[in-house]
C-alpha cells in the first residue's frame, strides 16, 4: 500500500525515530564531560557542584557502598559505579533525610540518564531545553536516516530503495 512508503504514516514510519531519521540520545560524554572532576566539583554536568540536597545524598550513599566518596575523581570510580550512577540499580540505599534530621530513608536510585529521559518526555519546555544540553543528535541506527521501516526499504527499483531514490536529483533518477 502507498502508506507503507511514507514516513508521515504510522504504516511506513520507522518506529525507532518516528519517521524523523534522527534520534536524540543522552550520552555519557554529555553527562560526564570531564572525568577528572569529582562529583562534588561538578563532574556530573546535570547536577552541577555539590549542594546539600537529596540527589547528592543518594549518590553519596551509593558511593559509600563502593568505598568511594563524592570527592573522588570520576575517572577513579569503577565502571560498575559509573553505570549505577548513569542507569541506576534496584539495590536500596539508606539516605539521611535533608528535611528531617536523624531520619533515614531506604530508596533505590533510578540513574541520571533515566531521570533525564523522563524529563525529556514529560517536562515543561524549559526542562526540555535543559535536557537538550545533554543530548546528541545522531542518524537513526535502524533506518539509516531514510525515515522508513526496514520492511519498506526492502523494495528496490534498479537496486535502490525508495529512500535512495528520493535523494537523487531528477536527472540521476531518469
């Protein structure tokens, strides 16, 4: 059907990029631009420098579990710890309450990347602009930037699929 060859149709659009040809990706390099810095000195860009707030207390509790602290340079943290900071884990940590001194909360950590993704999907325009600072635009890995489902790109004319044909000027196409 014709709509199988249109990126404006849900029948033809690549599901990964929604027919845009590119994806916005939150990358490790954007979140941790300078691994020489410690977390307390702003090594995790979305958090900035240390403040006495809940997120830093959670991170400090996670680091203590791994015999590190927020003043340890990020490059000296193990890959396991960095993965936990970026993508979270299901292991509960005890965190001292900021609001109620002497109270401890057991909680899990969702990870900075997951937090940013949630904000990107449902945050205000201002929040989405902020999250955009930590994203990189790249060509969709599934459609190669052609914006169509793989199934639509399997059909060929003169050994070229519709995406390649659409990029040609009229003299090349003839």
